[in-house]
C-alpha cells in the first residue's frame, strides 16, 4: 500500500504547534497530576465494555 498523503510542515508551523501546546498546558495547569504508579492503578475500560460506555455517553 502506498502512502496517499503528501504533505509537508514547515519549521515555523512546528514551532507554532509546540508553542500552542505549551500555552494549553499553562492554561490547564490545574489538571490532575498523577505519578506513573497512580496512573497504573486507576480503573480502565476494557474492550468488552467500551461499546457500552460509548453508547451511554452519546445519549447526552
């Protein structure tokens, strides 16, 4: 299969994106910061329950 996308990104565009990401991180600095151990221990949705969650969240 060949690559069907032909695009290029300039250095200025990359720098703008990185700058915007830094700005978003600054705005949302109040976000939850968890350690890797905490992230590992939070409940996760396995594939068998994912469709249920997606259906219920689309009701809103």
